[in-house]
C-alpha cells in the first residue's frame, strides 16, 4: 500500500522511465539508430525472433508512439496525480498485451525485457493508495 506522497513519487518515476525508454522513438533518425543497436544486440546474443527492417509507414507509427508517450511522460513528471498513475497502469496493460502478442508472432525476445518492466510498473501503480486522515485520497491539488 502506498501513501499519497509515495504514490506521487511512483507516478513521477514511471514518467521518467517512459521518457528515457521512448525518447529514441521520437525522430526517424534516433529510432533508426536504436533499431540498429537492438539488431546488433540480438545478433550478438544469438536471440530467437526477428527484428524486421522498417518501412516509412512503420517508422511513422514508431515516431507517433514515441511522441505521444514522451508527452504523456512529461505530464506525469510535472504533475504526478494519482489518477494519472491509474490511467498509466491501464496503458501498460494494453502495451503488455501487444508485447505478448508480438512475442507469440515471433518478434525478437528483446521485447521480453520491456514486457517485464511494463508489468512491474503496472502492478506497482495498481496497488492501493492509503487514505488520508479524512477517510479518502487527497484531491490532486492538495497533494504535496
């Protein structure tokens, strides 16, 4: 169980994690550099699964995803409301679902690393938040 202050710190930390992990998805150039690094890592580790080449439409979708996740991350860093943590947990359930689907379709097992963190953040953000002395969660504006 989290206190309100602890939960706000958790929401902010999840925002920083997402920002750091998805920054490279924002531009075509940074994403292609990341793609190349992941490709080399998968080959060096001789991992099963494939990392396909990206066509312009794939790249667009990766950049759109990176852009919106970075904006969502900045919102949670600047204003870590408990409600944002709950919505973020829902988003992580969706991301984890599609990561499992991709793995089942033969995607590189590197996705499993990201899946682990998605599930860990999701569980942490779904844990209950302790009520304040007045019997309920503090409204976001009243939180420290």
